[in-house]
């Protein structure tokens, strides 16, 4: 029998993964393939979508943290410490990477020349690591017990 001790953390984790996969790995590049979407228009849409995604991710992270603390006996277990990886990556995105990408997009939208940058590669790399670590964390929330 499988027992889930922290159902809110479990649900939040896997829905969070779904949001990342749907937006970062699908919507982001598909919007530029739509007829009539120019790069400035796509960047404007992207800024809105990724800022909204970031806020949703912060809500999911908060839900997981609250659920972990609600089950205070498990706070220092390795499975909860594994959550530190996606949480740290989310903070890096929130406070450094998204503002830097947003500023670059704004310059491009205003018609300025924007020098090449690896920021998008960093973002994709962080998203990949975040999905992998969230998947690992989510799977640790299941506990098999003898029937």
C-alpha cells in the first residue's frame, strides 16, 4: 500500500512540474511559430507569461513549504532537503535571471540593439534541473508500507 503523508506537497509538486513543462518547454517556442507573431510581440507575450509563471511557482513553493512544516517531524529528512534545489533555483530565477531577461526583452521591444547573451540557455538549464529535482522530490513523497 502506498501512503502519502504530505498530499498538498505532492499535488503542488506535480502540478508545478506540469506548469513548467507546458510553459517553458512548449508555449515559449511555439508562440513564435504562430502566424503574425513578430519577435517584439512574442517577447511582450513571453514577459507576461513568464512573470505569471514565476508567481504561480512561488505559490506552489509556499504550499510545499507550509506542508513540510505542518508535518514538522519530517523537516530535516533528506527528502525535504531535496526540495532545497528547486527552491534555490526558483529564487535565482526570481531575483536575478527573470529581471535580466525582462530588461533585455524591453530593450529589444524598444528597438535597441541587444548584445548576444547566454541567459536563455541558463534559463532552460535551470528549468531542466528544476523539473528533474521536483520529480525526484515528488517521488520521495510516496511511502510504501506493508499491507
